[in-house]
């Protein structure tokens, strides 16, 4: 059987037509799933009983189970979600005064083994389907209440552009007025630098935000932090980003995790400013989370501020991300490690 969420609105309308049902039922079904969050066809009380029965015979609706919720002292929640095949993924709800952001996983495990990232430690098992990604968003929405889920970042476990088709299919429903209705500009796709994915994304006509993990402007250091740099080196990556900006007229955010003794010296600020000169971009600095197993720790606070100021003085637009959810291992790059080890 197929999860009904694999069908977009148009395909659902076509199916209902084939069944001899009026197509307005498709909008009702969408509304039950994405606006009202029902998890079985029986709850769709304004559909004829015969149609509910037919849907039940041909589709299933919800395959994710919320296993546990951890709540941080700062209000961040980490959701542990069990998939139908018992694989585990994590997602996070991050409240802030003017927004509530959901952090979404796109794969079980990850192939890319970035050195600073605990989410990439579990071996890659499989892609999430678009329906599973949509289920994840449903749980994020429920766990944002009484606030409204306003933003989504595809920065959880996995590389979104390595699961391109399913991620884009899910985003189209997340973004649609009949779906979750979250504005494209409030959705961020984060990539470790998959160049073919960046190129495809520039042709989608989606106004989503693109965030690229930079982490060093030295080929050798970046390769040691992110093995993907050997396949898609910095020079080619920056050129693909330049083309993306020209084609879409959108700004790119470059993420830069500051790691003590690795990429946080004055010379790194000089190289970064030179490489990004003239690009419509923002640099988001992220003090590394301490990961004892990987010998990773952030620079001290004055060193972080010095790094930031040096980039600003060289003309870059720079932000410093405030760590969230560290006490429950829900901060960026920490998803999954804490739970799996218990
Ligand atoms: S940063 Fe992203 S791409 Fe790299 S290992 Fe972690 S989850 Fe995978």
C-alpha cells in the first residue's frame, strides 16, 4: 500500500475522478491531513463513509510514531521518531521570540561523514520518503503548540540534496496553501555542497533559502572536515553558488562552524573575505558543539567575537548563531547521537 501523502493535490483529484467522486473531496482530504492533523481516514468526518472505507482499503495515512520528546531548559524540544521499519530519526522544535523553527531530518544516517557532525555518525541506511518527511513536519507542528510553527530548516540528520526528489516533493506540499502553507522563504535547505543539487535547485523556481556549509576556505582543511570537498572542491562549489545567485537572484548563507585550532585564525578570516568578495551572501558563524568523541570544541568567546569582527571589517555580512538545545543534544549537528548511545 502507498501512503496517501505521496499523492499531490492534482493526483488525488485524478484518482477521485477515476473513482467517480467529486474532486472537492481532494481538498477536504488535504485539509484533514495538513491543517487538522488527523492520523487516520476514520477521522475525516465530512467525507462519505464509503469514500473513507475505499481510502482505507487502498492507502495508509501515517507511518511515523513519536517515541519520546526531550525538552531543553531553553524550550527547544527534540523529537525521537520511529519509522515504520523501526529506524529512528530525530527532529527539533526551536522556539524564539518571533518565530518557531522546526529542524527536519531527510535521511536515516548520512553518507557524508563531516567531522564535526554527530548526526552523520550513524551509517547511512536510507532516504526518507516525501510522506515520511511530511509526517515529521506534522509532529513538529503539533509540538510547537500553542505557538505556530513558522519556519523549517532542513538541517537535521542527512543531506537534503542527496535525497533531492523526495525533499523537493515534500517542500512543494509544505509550501502549498492547501498543505502546511509555510512560505518558501521560511524554508531553508542546507547542503554540505552537493554541486549537482545546487544546480538543479536553481531551476526549480522555488523561493527557498539555500544554506551551504563552508567551514573553511582552505581546500585541504575543508577536505579534512568534510570529505565531500574531495569530490566537489571549494573552487567549483563557489562557482556553482555564484551561478545559483545569478540565476535565482537570491542570497546564499554560508555556514561556518568555528572549531578551536582548526579554522578560526585571523588568516582564515582573510581567506574567507577574499573568496566570498562580491557574492550576495551572508556568513553564519556557529561555535562548534563540544563532541568529546571527535575531539571537537569551540574557540573561547573573545576569539569567536574577534573572528566575527574581522569578517565584518572585511565587508562581509555576518551573523553569530546562538546555540540552542545543547543540554538535550538537540543543537545543530547533534541530532541522533545522544539518543542512539543510550
Ligand atoms: S553536516 Fe549534514 S552532510 Fe555532513 S555529516 Fe552531518 S548530516 Fe551529513
